[in-house]
C-alpha cells in the first residue's frame, strides 16, 4: 500500500501564493507519477497537474503559467506551487498517485485551499 499525506492548504487573498506538499510512504515502488486534483463544492474532481519520476510534467489549461509542480524523489514528496491565486481556485486539493500496473489509484485525504478577500 501507499499512503499520501498532503499539507500546506489554507486561506489566501486573491493574487497570493500557497505551496502544497504531498509526502508518499509505504510501497513507493508501486507508483511512478504523482499529481494533484481538486474538487470545488458542487463540481466534479478535476485534474490539475502531474509529474513523473523523471520530471516530465502536465498541467490543466486553467492553471498553466500560475501553478508549478515539482518533486523530490529522495523525500518521496511532490509539491504544488500556486501563484496568482483566484477565487475560482478555491477547492479541496487531493494528491494522487496511480499504481504502475493500473490496478487502482491512491489518494490523499485532501487539503482545503480558500482564495478570498
């Protein structure tokens, strides 16, 4: 099994920044890519960004140029640097890691990000 634990959420004003962290533990060899999704009230969970173990990245169009995903393989940790935050970025942010064999996905418990003045 793999455990994912997020941290770093909170309340920030529009235009501000936050950095989320997700630490993976357990059977790390089961996973390669790690990433982030978010879910706003009344909306479906949506993809935000992902990064592979060799640092290839993908982003949703809604966050390109504002969010940056990175990882520290030695610490089994992935980060999401969020800049120029907007009220529509308000959501619960979830860390995600699919199993290499595609059997199922691992999810963190989520961390709340609220962008409001």
